């Protein structure tokens, strides 16, 4: 799951809930939460939770080419 979220909201979210192992916060705008290994109930709970924090879009799918580049080469690390 990929969720667009500001740095301040990411900080607030991270301090209010335990983010899943393997999550990424890329280029100060994109929170990536791995859904692999979660059952449907847990996946649904994360979707519901992210609806409160989402600022633009929520997508499901692998990281794209641009997101991989941002992960490794972003100046906002």
C-alpha cells in the first residue's frame, strides 16, 4: 500500500501506531506499507487507518521505477 503523507503527519502517525516491519517512507511524501503476510482483516484495518491520514492518494501495488529512484537517490533522507 502506498500512501501520500506529509513529514509532519508521518511523524504523528509513527508516534501513535506501530508501523509494520518493512515499511518505507520515501522522499518525505510516500509511506509504503507491505501487505504481504497480513491476513485480510489486518489489511483492511490498515486501509481504514490510512484513510484518516491520507492526503492525496492510496495505491496498492509494487514500487514503480520513480519510487525506487526516490528511495535511493532522494536528497530528503
